[in-house]
C-alpha cells in the first residue's frame, strides 16, 4: 500500500498490490501465475472449496491443464494432479 496508495480502498487488495509490484520490476509476465497460485492457495484455506460469491466461476490454465473454480464447490483437479504436488513441485524449477 505504501508503494501504490491508490490501491488502498480498492476491492481486490492483493491483486492491486502484486500488479503494481510486478509492473515496478518489469515482470508482468508473472501476473497470471500469481493469480493462479492465489486461487489454489485460497481454495486450500477453505478445505478444497472455491469460495467467492462475487466471481462464481473462474478458470486458469497452467502446465497445459485447465483448472476450474466454481463458487461453493470442491475444485476438481485434472487427473494426476494434487494441490500439494502442484504447489510444491510444479512451481519449483526442476534441477536435473
């Protein structure tokens, strides 16, 4: 909020802050990734259920798979994908 005082009072605080920060460091190509990560994180905090009455449906594509988020419903992950693996392994660079 200190960096972007105009973000204060907006509806989507986290979105406004990370958008401002990414623009400031010229890394806007990470915006969709952070949005997807926040959807997964928020869903985990509500025991696997997507809770957002103001946006009853959202979808995101990551790793050539589409993830759908429907308000008040458990997220159905694509075959072979577990949220813990997604967050811990797929977002971490692979060192082989």
